[in-house]
């Protein structure tokens, strides 16, 4: 991978992280401000995801500037999302106040951040530091 190709990978990861964060913040804010998403909202999860949306944006900016720190941030987000996924999955299977849509959304968030982490880590290993 050339340095230019590596920088394109870093840019793609950073932009994806920022866009995913912005969409997450907008979706969370809409529901917090009263929009009905069409399913039962578990407020602690909504708050967690809204806060994490801001963190997604921050890690995207960090990854753009310093890939090594971005990899650490992506790993932390992945672990936090996995913990949240475990919690909501447990609550869902024990008939708690969790909609299946929430489990699906946390699964998506966890997979997206695992992918961003793996792509960024690979770029870093190939010597593409920002």
C-alpha cells in the first residue's frame, strides 16, 4: 500500500466515523426531543447512544490527525458498544424493556466500529500514520 492509498484509507475511516456519529447524534436528539421512533425506547440506551455519537465524531477527528490514537479510540468504542449490546441482549431475552430494534441497532453499531477498528489497525500496521 502506498502512502497515498494509506491516507485514503485513513480518510475513509475518519469520515465514516464522523458521519456515523453525526447520524447517531441526530437520531438520538430527535427522540430525546419527543419524536416517536415507533418502538419502545429504553432511555438509558438512548442516552448512551447519544453520548457515544459525540464520541464517534471525536474519534473520527482524532483518527484523521493521529491514526494510532484513532485505533485506540475505535477499540474503546467497540468494547463499550459490545458491553452495551450484551446488556441490551440480556434485557431483551429476559423480557426487559428493550425492543428488538434496539438489539439490532446495537449489533450494527458494534459491527461498524469493529470494522473501523480493524481497518484502521491494518492501515497503522502498514505504516500509514497520520
